[in-house]
């Protein structure tokens, strides 16, 4: 039961952080390109790589904390569904280049960020 509460709490926090960051980025850069979603997905991938090493390989952390951070917080913070709908919206607006750029940047940047998080975490 504690693990479920921890995951739910982490999810609530992750969703709020995603909203705040995405909204802030949209206010700064506009909505012509899904910069906010790209940023949270790259940051979340970096955090996943780093925290995976930290919480599973370097420290002894309770299953509740691991679940709260990796499943709850990062699960709600990052979002593939928003990436998908924003890409489809760009395609429907005949913004094929922007849609392709979003797919390329999202996939490559997120994988590189996760790898970088693993590398940094293992250097500690």
C-alpha cells in the first residue's frame, strides 16, 4: 500500500513539474514548435538514466522511493502521448518539416540524454 501511495505522490509531483516547465517554455518561445514537450522529455530521459544508476546501482533506497521517483515522478513528467499528438497536429497543419524535426530531435535527444545520465551516474 505504501508503494502505491509513493508512486501516486510522485506522479502528482511529476505532472505539476511538467505543467510548470511546459507552460514556462511556451510563454517564452511560443507554440509554433513543441519546445516544452521536447524539453521535459529530454530532461526526464536524462534524469531516468542518472537516477537509474543512483537508485539501483549506487545506493540502497527503499522500493517506495524508487517507485515514487522512477515510475511516479518521471512517468508523469515525461509524456509520449503529448509528443504524438503535437507531431500529428504539425502534420495536419502541413508542417511536415517541423513534424519530422520534432520526431528526430525527440528520439535522438532523449536517447542521448538517457545515455549521458547513465554515464554521469556511473562516474560518481
